[in-house]
């Protein structure tokens, strides 16, 4: 039985008669291939990545497992469509908190069409991509059985300022995410911190990007996931994954400074939350970035 992913927070979604991803009960995520070259490029990336012996195992764990492609009936009922068959990243979680962060100060890639270039320039300029080197594409944070998930809508997310992004990264690890008050960052130490927390994983990924020249990742996202139940018990279980590879190019021996720069900026934001969960140094951090422009 195929069904709509309940915990998808960004990208094309299978709702209102639109073509979007599906999942099943065996832990697979079925992503319909886009009809233009983006679909074939994403298949090419997964095929190349899966067989590349230069990719260390510790890096592979940050990418969804690739199970090939499959023809499936589209979620919009329009007939058979080729789908990527990937690992469902939240299939083993009950009430996951998820945030999708698009990395890079520029999301357009060399040789992009003028139309795509103009759209990316507009989105990058109107979001925090240019200022911070990343932007939040979507999120949902589990709060309680009574209130369910806190999930800003697409319009709200697209209008996030630098201050909003800083606040949302705090709300993501707070017990009171929907509150207008100060985020309590109750779960920061167990989710972001520790030897296996999100910060440690981001630093592992950074170490690879400081050396790897195999790929350049444009318009790719870091997905961060954890569960409140485990965090309440102090049980580590947060993880990051890279997703969306329709615009990956050959690195040609050059370091991917665009992705690396955005990743370093995200690491700085997360580190700051761990060192000052009470937000007392946030204004100084924001001023540092604002002074660059």
C-alpha cells in the first residue's frame, strides 16, 4: 500500500491532486522523477555516488540509501511515472521533528537556463541564503499530544529573516516551539550536542567537504531529525541526512566552497545555541553578519 508521506516538510508534495512522493510500509520513499533533465541528473548522481569507491563509509551514512528506480502510478492519478526508490528517512520514527535547510549562498548552478537563474537569484535574495549561506525550506516540531506539531506554513517560512532563522533553530530543540515567548532550548544539549549529536555530525560532514572535489551540490538540503520522546529521556537519536540532488555537478577537482560555506555558517549557528541557550549573545552574532553587507 502506498501513502502520502506524513512528515514531509518541503519540496513537491502529493496533495490537492498534485504529483508528489509516496511511501510504503517497508521503509521506502518513492520520489517521482521530474520530466526535464533534473530527473535524469538525480538518477545519475545516485548511481554514481552508490558505486564510487572514493566515498568513505562515514560519509555514506549521511545520504539516503538508493534502491534504483521503479514505474509507479503517480499520486495524482495521471498514469505510470518513473520514481526514485530511496530510504524513507523517518520510517522508524513515530513523532519526528524535522527541519529542511537548503545549503549554499547561491542555489543556481553553472549553465543553468536564464529562467532558472532568475528564479534562484530572486529566492536567494529574498531569503537568508545570501546573508547566512543557508535558508530554512520547511519544518515541523512535535510539541505535545494536545497541540500536536508546530509547523509554520510555506508563506511564513519563505519570509524568515536572519533573526527568525536563529529563533527557529532554537525552537526546533525547545519544548515550547509554538509559544511567542523565548524558546527554552530544553533539548539542545541532547539533540545538537554530545559526541553523536547534530553538531558532531555536521562537523564530520564539514571535514569531508573540506577535501572532497568529486561533486558540487547546488540547491541541496540538510535534513535534521529527532524525536521528543527520546530527547526527554536524554537518549541521543538525532541525525542529519543530505537530500535533493537534481542539481549536482562534477567537482572537477575543485572544492565546493558554496556548500562548504553554508555548512560552516549552519555549524556556527548550532554551536552558538549550545554555548548560549538563553539567547544573550544572539544580537552580537546577527550584528556580525549584518556588518558584512
